[in-house]
């Protein structure tokens, strides 16, 4: 089994910067220590040593809400605001962009969505869709899909009927200690407002519930969600694009609800999770005249989704956890958590399950030593190496639609 020692990484423990060595064995973090100790590693024939040069390293980011099948641009709508999700969906399904997207194979769309997430430091993404749609791609995409969950599409007249109904899906979730995921309150109309009551009636509100959006809810509804121990996923870019309004997220925060962040799907959502972080921070300051701490926002994309989705091995840098992390190039600020000012071009290294997936060109030896195929690309003017072939992917998409397709969430040039 390969053992990799990533030396001189800077991580944050309780908000304090700490220089450590990160030992990876196979797909897991073997240990985190302040200095190298290889005496207990056994046969060193497969032992590799790489210097991260004091670059800040975070747990791999988790995108708590996306629909990878809809990873396509440009956006649709935005001028007219809607009262319900269905009104926007009807607009989208009648658009020329949707018709164009339909010419592309599902597998290609999934790879587009996976690279969209990878290029912003996401190592795990919750793709909210019935399992049979994405199950063929679970073991082949460049990022991990959170796939152990029960679900509904939504509660109300607009539900697409995913799953076996909220009552049974939630019961199975509790029996198996997995999350139950559903859109809730995705709109401003009466159907959206009453959706929480329908969830309660189905006895599907509890600590296994992961509730996406929750736009129209006030103190009474938020108190119920908080007392139940449910989690909420905020997607502010998509909310404002479709409805012109977003969740009162400070109310949820003040009541102690476990909050996660998601991009939602590309037709209405942000380009990627880094952009969603920037937007969420600015919007929060504009709405509440308060600054969101960077540590809080890091929790929204690591610790909190780890709790919400019952996945103890991701979203953390700790002994025995999955070896998922993102390392950023050094900037002026290495003494405190800083994620909302980052761009894809600043990513130095992304590792998923112990395997490098995206890196600065200085890490070519790492890819070569591990016998990994890679492609050289230009990302925001910087040379990067990436597993797989996103450039080839874009060529296949272009061939499908009959012209050279450029997608802003894959801002690459082939080297």
C-alpha cells in the first residue's frame, strides 16, 4: 500500500494555525503529526515524501446541494421573479438552452458537473436525485458523490414523486442512520409556506432531515426545525435568481440550526462553491449589517454537512478520516481561516481518497510517481495538471451541440 507524507502543511485547529505533516495510507489519513516519524510505517518501498511548503490546507469542501444532470450554461431567467419552483421549472424546460442540453449524453453532463465542483476545491457533492440516475457514475467521477441517503423531491403539489413517500423514506433513514433529503419551502406561494406542516404530518421532520431552501419560514417554523435537530441547506444565489428573495438564514443561525451551503443547479445557481461563498458573505453583510466569520463559513462546507449527511469520514482532517483535502497557494494571510477570497487558480493541490486530482504543475512528480494519467491545462492563467481530460470533455460537448461550447464553470485552456 502506498504511503504519502505531505510535509509542512498548515491546518487550523480551533482557529489556530498549526504546521503539521499529513500521513496518507491508501485512501485514509493515517496520522497528523507535528513532525515526520516514519519508523512505524513498515516497508518504505512505496513511501513518498512531498513538501507542501507551508500552504494552507483545509478538509475537502462539501457542496451540500447540486443537480449534476443540469450542469449546463448559460443561466435561464433572472429578470422575472417567480412565486414557485414549478413556474421557474416550466420556464427553464421551455427554453432553447434546455433543448440544447438535451442533446448531450447524461454521462457527459455528470462529468461537467463533477469538474465544476472539483475546480473549486469540492471533494464531495450531494447530487439530489433518485439513486438510479447517478449510480452508474459513482466510482468514475473525479469527485465523490454522497450517495447514501433517502429522499423526496419536495413536499406539496409540485413534488416530482421521488422515493416512496416522505413517511416511509424518513422511517428508513432513521432505521439506517442516514439522511433524508428534500426541497422544502422552495418558493413564496401558499404551497411552499404549508410544506413544513406536510412534512410534520408525514412524521418526517427530525434530526435525519436535510431541508433545502426553506425560503418562506419565519420564527415559528424555524423554531420547529431547530427543536427537531434538522439541518438546512442555503443556496442564496439560486434563491435570488428565481425568487428575488432568500432564506432568513440569520434566524436559522441564531436558533442554532445546522447550516450547510450549496450551489444548486447551474441554470439558476452559482458558478461554483467558491463563488457561492463570496456571494453568501456579501449578501449576509448587506442583509444583516454583520460580518460572517470565515470559520463559520468553513463549517458550512465541511463540519456541518459532515453532520447533516451522517458522513463522519469526510469534511475533517483527522486520524482515520478519508484523505480528502484542498491546499491553496500561499497568500498574505496564513494565520487565520480565509476561504471567501479564493479562486480556482489559487488551488495548489486537491487530494481525494488519497489520490491527487488537481494540482499546480510543481506536483507533476506526484502524479508520475503514482502512475496517474493527467492532462495539462491553463486555469486562470496558471498551469495546472488534472486527472482525466476536461478539455476532451468540452470537445465532446461541442460535438454534441454542433458548435464550440464554452462553459464559465470550466474556465480552462488546453496547454
